[in-house]
C-alpha cells in the first residue's frame, strides 16, 4: 500500500509550482498596457492656422496652457515636439493671428506657454491645441475649462507615428 505523505515543504513546493505556472488559474501574468493614441477632438481644428511661430508668450500673458506629449505604446516622453496653441482671449478672437503661437516640449515631454486670459466663446471657455509636425499623426484638442475664472488649462497628447 502506498501512502502519500504531505508535509509543509511538499505543499509549499507543489503549490508554488502550480501558482508559478498558472495551473491553478489564481495567477495571471502581468501585461503592460499599451498607451493608446489621443484622438482629435471635435471642433479642435476650428480657426487653426498652419505655421504659427514659436513664441515665448502670446500677448500680455496671465494665463497658462500646459501639458505633456508622449509616444503611443510605451508612453515615452517626446522632446522637441511642436505644439500650437490658440484661443479666444481678453486680447483677441481665436481666428486672429495674434492669438496663435507655438512652443516646444522639453526633455520630459512637457510644454507650457503663457497667454492672455481665455474667455468664453460660444458659451464655453476653451482652448485649442494642435500637434502638427510630420513625425507623428496630427492631433487637434479643444479642452473646456471648468470655469471662466480658471487661470490655467492642461492638455495631454499621446502621439501615434505617422
């Protein structure tokens, strides 16, 4: 007669092997989630003007537009990417050339540009941003502010290679 002798060492070794191989169904391998690309927003390209110059500030400033730019898939920050920004502000309409400017991302994929206070247009205070260079697919964003009295707005891009 054969008897099975189970002690703590045998149980731990057998159970550990089963868990490591996933045989029990209790353990699932970890998979990194791929970062999905940002889709263009409806109305994001309204009053877009290709080739807006890179500037230190739009108008007299007082309002900050900022955000990040990352690569789809691995989420790596993208340095040197051109982001165009425009809005309806206290100093001009979003279709005015003086209300448009561009900036570049830093080594961390971050951008920040000062501009005049955004004011409501068509009932909503909102900004416009575009990634419009050739290395990645063009993306237009139109984030809405929670309040017209906000003094900053963030927008984040995840770009897909062109």
